[in-house]
C-alpha cells in the first residue's frame, strides 16, 4: 500500500518481486481540500455539509440544534455534498431546486439564495428520500424580567443559549417573549401553535415555566401547566430553551438554611453539604472549593486548562514543560509556547530543546524548538500518511536527537534525520502503547502493546518477545521506562490491574517490584525517579495519590488541596509536580501543595488561598460554567446548574 499526506491511498495487488527489484512505484491521486473536508466531516452529518444556511450543529452534547432560520429570512444556502441534486421543500410543498457542481470525483458544491417565507417544517429531499428536516419559526427574544441562564452562569454556548430561561427546580417563573419576523418586526395577535401561546397586540407572549425533578438525574418541564415533550423538555419554541438550577442558602458561619424545593424526590441533590467550610479574614469570606463539588477549571478561565501532562526537565529542575507552556524559573512564571503540542519529548541534555507533534492543523509535521518552544521548526513527514489522531507518543534518542521515534496506532516508526523521513520499525505487536530506550545503549529498545513486551538489541533490526500478554492488561500501560540513567539495566512498567513490575536485566525477565496496587484498575499515571539510594514512586488512581520514598516498601496518601483530574511527575529535585484539572501545582518541602503561577493559570476567577492545606476561594460574586455564588447581608447563596441532558 502507498500512502502520502494529501493523496488517496493506493494498494497494488499481485506484484512480482524479483531478487533484483529495488523500486516499486505508483501514481497517487491528489485529494482536493473540499474532498478532504467532506471525508472528514460529512459522514457524521449526512451527505450534505452546509457552510451557511440550515444549522444542524450544537455546541453542547445532547442539546438539540435549531436551524437558526427565522420567518422571512433571506440566506445564501451553500456547502459541499456528494449529491448531484436536491430540493428544499417548503411546508406548502413549494420546492427550491439545487443543481450541484462537480469539485472532484467525490465532492460537489452548491450555492443559491433562498427566502424562507413560510412557517413550519421544511425538508431537504434527494431522490425521493428526506435527508434532513428543520423548522422555520417566528424569531423569539426573551424580555426582562425573564430570568436568563446566561445572566446566572458563564455558559460556553452563550449564543445558542441566549434564549434559555433559568428556572429553580420545583419552582415556577414567568417568561416574557417578543415574537418578530427575521427583520425584527413584531408579529401581533398570532398563535405560536404550541401550548396555546398567542402574542398580544405588541407581539409579546407571556407564560409560566416550571421545572420538576422526577428522580436524581431526570426532570420534567411545563409551560402553563402543559408538559413540554420536545427534546426531553428542553425546547419550548424556536430557540427558546428551559433550563433548571438548584440553589442552597447558608448562614454566615456556613450552616445550611434552605435549598431548592424538591418535587417527587426528597433527596438533597446535588449534594449541598450541611456545613460549608467558611473562613473570614475580617475583610473577605472564603469557602472551601471541594465542599462546592466543583472543579478548578469550572470557575477559573486561565489559559492552562488544556494541559494534561507536566514534564519537569529530567536534569534541570528550573525548567518545567506542559504541552503548551514552559517555565524557566522553577514554576514561578510560565510563558505560553507558540504551539500547543499533543505529543512532546524533551532533550535531557539540553533544557531549551523540545520536540512535538500536533494532531490537528499541522498533522504530518515534526516540530522542533531550540528556544524553549517560542519558535518551532516544522519538518514535513514526506513518506508516511499520518492521518488525524494517529500518533500517540513521540520519543527522542538522547544520544542522537536526530533519531526520532513515533508511536502510532499502526506500529513504531523511526527517523534518522530529525523527522524528515520515517520507516516502519515494528508492527507485529498490535497497537503499541509505549516505548523505553536504554539510556546507556540506545540500540536496546523495548515496546509494550496489545500482544506483550518485545525487545530489540540492535536498534530495531530484530525483535523478540520477552513478556507475553496473558490477560490483556498489557494494553493498559501508564508507565514504561528506564527510570535511572545510572542503572541502565533496570526498567519498570505499571500495568492496569497488576502490581508494578520490573526487569533487572534490560527487559529479558520480569517480576513484581512493589505492592503499589492501590486502586490499580483506576490507576491513571505512575512515575518513578531515583531518590537517595532507592526510588521515589508516585501512583495516581481515580480516587487518590500515593507516594513512596523507600522504593515501594511503604506508601502514604497525599493530602491534596482540591479534588480534580490529577497527573503527577517527579522532578530532578525529588519534588512532585502536579497538574490538577490542567493547573500546575508543586509539593513543597513541608508537604504543602501550592499552585504554580496563579496569575497565568488561575486567572478569570475569584481570589484564592490555601488554608489548612485546602483550596479556598473568596466569596463575592463567583460566576462559573455551572456554579454561581453570591454573598448577601445575611449569608451565602450557591446556585448550581442542573444536568438537563440526563433524560
């Protein structure tokens, strides 16, 4: 099979290969950009992809996508398709016909100006078959004093939820809506066709909305006493949504006073605590974040929330990398790199050199920087078709930075010229999950994958199985490394559901290393580094973080300042460098865990303090994606958005 980025794959069958055959050639078809676009996105949405016109995309999972076309609107309907022709069929049966124009062998384009001058259900029909359906309604706009979801919470789908009505669970609110055509002209004395709603002489309709909790994760909504059925009760009319929220009121000292009225279920959900940890310094009031059952990245809009790995440099403790940021002063200050990398590798002998791979936008390039990621050199991979989501890991030979390894879903590739050309090194292991290179002899390479662990002692020319995968757990490896460059015969692997295993003969034989099986099935990541005369081990589970300073003989549980998604690495200085919800922390000598560079990563949120080793936030007017906190004269009120999609 012949593959090249931007060209269609081609397979040649029944080829006679003689002993003197040196070259096999094939002509590949260049794939036009429009066709690439259609192949990548079209199949998920059907045979037509609209660039403008009907909108079938929603910015939040499970929320119905409205067409965003309103009565009387004139639009240019254009996009790409695999169809030769199709019709937009109006509610009356009137048709607007589209003849499409060939772009490539597989993709066609279309464009036509259409005026949507009828109310009701439209269809897009091709060859007698309905491909899509969408609604054209009057244009609704919420009017004060209707409580709006976007006024209470920082919804990331603000445009889509501009007409979302916020209703306390078990309570009822009055909504006031202006009904117009697409140009904003009010529609007086008109029936909306749902729930008996009708506009007055000014084009305004007023109605009552109620949200009831049926059980822990499901709700019913009502308009003027009638149950809303459309999309599980989310959508009322046009792009008017209804969304529930819970609230709890606390006294100044944190005692729960009242909370959202419940309907059938008397459970207190979500779990507002009976006693809120509250601390006052005389000027400000602080509450413990964990007691709110919210995450750091839900209330802070800093720039680091996309980080999922923290990499302290293996020899220089002043240099710390994440996939998008770098610090050169031990974490006091971070600066954003010019690229956010999906796979990253460091040169252990040169702290300013970083290599990377990006899954989107720059797919098919090896990125290399010699100035701490401020500028990258892009080397295009010419002879391998690396499609989206293909490369999982990147490794650099520390003795020869021109030697680059790529771990992919198809196998292990290697380049000897800095990433310009790659060759397939090994593929018989199934999907490869990780690679370990001996720090004293880079010809010794170990791979772990679905089939087990294999070893090469000649730089990948020949391979042998050194540990078979007998129970499928070897495909779930979250640590695989020669941990100590001074002990090049010792290599370790952390495997889901098993103890940490080790080899003391360069991977030839394996045996259990320590009994660090805490939450082994839910284990997220492990790190091992030299520590005094033994090893320091950190293992992160779904529930906790455990650390050993004696090579795994004993473990202690870390007291984290806040709950969240955790990733941990051990630095050259023996300290733990931690990501919690993408925000970097460090373990101090006294055992406290403090955020690094809060001005960068904890921006866009309330003031914070570490009090008794816990993370507290200042209560003034905290506004997050799902959380709102307001301090009143007599206490604290917490509002929490419901998950209305659990139906």
